[in-house]
């Protein structure tokens, strides 16, 4: 069961996802929070600005945690994110030892939405975080945020349709 505190951090993730979309990127945002509920770092997708398809916020925050926190500190952290981690990001968080992941929308929801929009299959099969990194506590989705995230994903898809690849 997600707490009001969890939802507050997830709402910030959705704001970051919106910032990413407004910057021409895919709408994903994440926040890394310490055990004292202090925000340690936050990020959003940066693929469009870098041209690097691995510039996902969850991956970048895992790198940040590895560089700035001890293994014990990382295990006590929570990674909040607008969308459930892709396998690459789940693996990064697993290797780094993040203790908990909380997501606002699931990979399953995203795949349903993309299918509804008529989008092509992604290049990597979506897998639940727990299948990729079974040692991490995983919670989500947050139904109260699904409509907002779906709309961000719809807008991103509509933009991709207009821009030739």
C-alpha cells in the first residue's frame, strides 16, 4: 500500500516526466530518496539532448548512488519513478543495491497504452522489475496517477508520429 509520502514523491516524478516531454524527450522522471525521506537526487529522460538511448533517469540515478553512497546507504534508499523500470534500469538498480523501487505506472500499463495508440513494439521486452532484480522491494502502480501518465505517453506517441525517424 502506497503512503501519502510515496504519492508525493511519485507526483514529483510525474512533474519530471512532463519536463522531459516538454524538452522533446520521452516522459519519464525519477527521484532517489534516502531513509530520512530526504531527496538525494532526481533526473528525467535525457535521450533527446544526448542522443544516448541509455540516458534513462533510473539508470543515471543508480550511477549517482554508486558514486556517492555506501552500499548500506543505497540499500536504505527508495527509487521513485513515473514508470516501472525497463530491464536495463532494473538491472542497474539491482547491481547498485537500491533497496526499494516505487513506480507510478507499470510496464504492463505502458504496453497496453502503446498498443492502444498503435505504437510499434519497443526494442527491449518489458519485464517486471522483480524478474530482473529479485532482491529489490517493488511497489506500484499508483492508480491515482495513471490518467496523467497515460496522457503524457499519448502526447509523446503523437509527437513521434509527426517526426520522421
